[in-house]
C-alpha cells in the first residue's frame, strides 16, 4: 500500500481541519477508504503539527462539497500543484462570496469551476 499523500500546510492557521478518522466519520466510511480517496485525488490533505488532515470546508452536511473532486481534477490537469490549489481555494476573491471554497457551498459553484477551467488552460 502506498503512503497517504499530503502537501505542505499553506493554509492560514485559522482554517479548520479534520483528521482522517474524523473525515471517515463524516463520510460514513472506513479510514482506509479516505486514504484511497486521497490517493485518487478526490481530496487534498495537509500535514499540520505532524498530523495529516483535510480542510473542514471540503465537506457539507451530506459529504464532500458537490463539485470539489471535479474542480481538483481540472486544476491538476492544468498543471497546478496541490499547494497552489489550496492557496487559490482559500484566498479571498472580491468577485465571489468570499473564497472559492466558500463559493462552492453556494449557487456560485459553477462559476468557481468555470474560473478554474479558464485558469487551467
């Protein structure tokens, strides 16, 4: 089994994180399935204070934010590293309701994906 992928912690310390066992509970999965999701690129993890975690904003009440896995794929295909993706997702944008990750939780989700597609090509 390969190692669990994670990137540098480029997020503001105020960004709330979930440890992998907590992600598994939120999603109703076993933790090894969360590890596979990270390997498959469906989520991005960081290592903060020696603990591999996922941003809490990646989840809504019923699981992973709807368009997140596809958005991550578009940005990676466009050559963005996981650290660059996280910076973009959590950087305030005056033309959106807050940050791109916050906008994914609203009716602006399609606009976030459209912008990612434009950035990636």
